[in-house]
C-alpha cells in the first residue's frame, strides 16, 4: 500500500475514531498523530501510517482466503496447531503480520 493510500485511510479513520484513541492503540503520542494529520511530522510518517493501518485496517488473509481485521488475525495466529488446520497454522506462523516475525501489532 502506498503512502498516499495509507494517508487517505488515516484521514478517513479520523472521521470515526479520535486521534487520542489512535494514539493509545498505536503507542504513538497524540502530538505525533496530530502532526501526521497536519503534514508536520518530523520523522517518516509512513511508519506511523503503517502502524495505524496494522491496527485499524483490513487485509486479505491468504490462509483464510478472505478479508479480515486485526482482532481476527490475532485470534487465528495464536490458535493451537491441529492436523485439520496445518496449512493455515503454517501460513500464520510465516505471515509478516505475525508479531513473532516482526509484523503485526
């Protein structure tokens, strides 16, 4: 997803979720969220925007072959291994959204 796409998603999200709530969820300060919104963030705002999308966005899950959000992703990735879901379990373990692989939130 491009930086412009992430920024558009962020601006739309701010219509329904407060900057303070986004700050709490992402671990960034309210000031940082405000600075990104106003184009005055001193660092790489793409990192902040990616963190926002990781928490509030939806994405295609190749293991489930459908669109899911963070809560469902977190639930699925920690479900115990079983013979009936070996492919899904393996996909979740290797997914870049998995916290153990440096992705996710």
